[in-house]
C-alpha cells in the first residue's frame, strides 16, 4: 500500500471560506487497493508553512507520496513550487512536463501552471494545480506511473 499525504494550499480554504474540493478530488481518484491517504492538511499560501508541512509529511509521517494542490499559478501568493524546491534534494521534471502537456490538450492556460515534482528522502512530492479540473487532468496523466516511481525510490529497481 502506497502512503499518500495530501496538502491543500489555499488562503480561502485555510480560513474556512471555501470547501476543499481539490483535495477531495485527489482522495477520490486514489484507488483504495493501491493507495492509503495517511495525512491531510490545509494551509494558507505561506512558503514557510508549506515547507514545514512538506517536511512533516516526508520526515515524520513517512508518506511515500505528497500531493499538493494549489499555489502553482502566477499570483503574488502562489509559492508552492518554491517551497517544494526548497525541501527537495532531487527534481523529477518529467512528471510536471507530462501534467502540463495533458493540460494543454484541454486549455492553453495549462502552460501557466508552475507545478513541479521532486524527491525528499524517500518521498515523492508532486504539485498539482488548484482547480478540481486541473487536479483531475494532472493526476490522470501520472497516476499509473506512481507505483513504479515509489518502487524506484525504495531501491526496488527499474
């Protein structure tokens, strides 16, 4: 079973002013026979809070995968990619490239997503867009590769 932590980054959701539909969309898309949601948290668009939560999920909760949603756009408070890059030792650019390529088939606005993917220790961290539609499209593009990615991280080979 692959342990997944979900981090929603949203000022509005963190204040209870909007329901976290994107985080729920991630949860709904993870097959219960392969994935277990071990942690879930909503934080504001604050780089230090995002970094702290990513480190907690990877270092203490020992999640295999951390999936974030939100904070990947061009807005002044969109800092999820910066926080992710700051806590990861390796980057996995192919994941973000595939998600953007899939999104571009639906809307040209997908090119504005700055989401990244990287590795902290034995945890894969993946940034998804904040919209439920963007979450669905992005996760559909990479979901079937995640078990193999975790096997590789755990040293089980190619």
